[in-house]
C-alpha cells in the first residue's frame, strides 16, 4: 500500500480542507493528498487502501476543486467524479475544499508511528494462511482500535498492509500483534512469509491505519461479514466486544471456498458459546463431496440477504475480498434498506487489485 502522497499535479500552495457536518478543518501541504494531510492532522476521515483501489475514502465534495492522481475507475467512476465525489487518498486540492463525511472522529486519531518488530511465532492455520505473531518494542506503547491495520515497510520502501487480529487490550500481557497472512504465490512478501521467514527476524512497520473499527456510540445490532483472511480484523472486533461486555446482538457470517478456509472455525464456535449475543453462520461456496460439509453454501454476502429482509436498523462491518465488500455494500443499501453510512468496510486489495491486474 504505497501512499501516493506525491501524486501528479499542482498544489504548490497550502489549502484549507473543511469537513461537514463536523466542521473539522485542516491544512494541506504542497504536494500532499487530502487524506495524507488529514492523517497528519489527526482528523479521522474514512479510508482503506490509500491507493485509489478500494473506494473506502470516497467523499462528496461540496465546494472547491481537486486534481485526482491515478486511481481505478471502480473506486471512483467518471460519473461519480462528475457528480462531485472525490477519493481523498489520491486527490490534491487546487483550492480550499469543503467535503461531506459523517465518519470524522477524534478518537480514531491514535499516533501513527514507525517501529521495529520481531517475529515471535509463525503458525500455519491452513494450507495458505499463516498466523504471524510480532513482538513490539517492550518500552513502547502501541495504541490502536480493533479493526485497524499496520504496514510493513520493505527494504525498497514498498509496503504491505495487514490487519491486527488481536484486540488492543491483549497488549497488557505482552506487547505484540497477531496477523493472518494469506499466501499469494509469486507475491514477494507472502512468498517470504511462507518460505524463508524465521522467528526472531526483525522487520519495520508503521501504523495504526484505517477507519474500520467498532462505532461504540451506537446501540444498533451488528452484522459482521468476513471472507477469507478478512476474518482477521473481525476477530479483533469480537475480542474487543467480549472484553468491553458489549451486548449488542451480533451475527458473524464468515465465508470461504472450502471448509478449510474457515481456518479458525473452532475459535469462533468457542467464542459464540461464551457470548450469548454472538451468533455464527459459516458459509462455504465450493464444497466438494469429500468435505462432508453440511452447513450453508453459496456466496457469503448472499447469505445475509437470505436471512435479513430489512437491515435499516443495523450496522454492517464487512471485510475481505473487494468483490465481496462491493457486492454487500451495493445490495444491502439498495435491497435491504441499510443506511450507506452504517456500512463500514475494509477491502483487502492485493497488489494485483491495486494495479488493475
């Protein structure tokens, strides 16, 4: 996830960005995207990939002009741009700008820091998912919201993003984070994780990033939707809810192609047994006869449509493959009455997704 802070375009001057309805304001620096300046200023705009690929940072521009750097048309279509929408992760202001975003929040602005981490443990959870535990510097405090992510900074400056799979309160035992890394054959970083990576290896990370975390000021019932390793931040949310004794009715839909892709199925069953308000619906799309799968089948986002005639009073937290997140976002609002601002998502864009390949 390289941040296109130096996107093409003008913006040699500093401009004022105002976010409505909150009235929060901040200034951009020369050559800086709106999102980069918001993060630097501690203003919690929504975002995901920071690369113009996922569309999570899309906001309505109420006034002003911007120059958009390179981005994918699925993240911001020409019609949307014409209608005044912007991707803050790759938009540089040409004038003062007023945006509309209802997700601005002070509490999301934990300090972003770079730090060395040590690989503490590697455990294969399935044929293509590795649980990586990272030890953080003992003298440091790393604060984040359950659901946020960190970025590995590789030697050439390239970045790879992974969500923390453990809730922040687990830091009290030992400073460390748990990640779930899916092997993408040919992927430089994941080939290393599944190949040469050893315990005690030192890596550099930066974070926390992302606007995917539980909105605790709401009392609405919750639908958690995960595909594949999109379960990682959802796991952190569940741990956090249990720790804080959040009793909102919650149902988790976790989808995989085969039963083995639900790589912490027993963990979820145990949590559901401990948490009376948590229900679990595993969904498998491509079960084979030898799997002896007797649970739900099909696409995981469709299972929610099958079970809920009305989502107008719910919040949805969706994480995983972009196609799952986008399909859910569109269908739940269009066909089940979910308010668009009650859909929170983290789309797991791979390097291939980001570059259209």
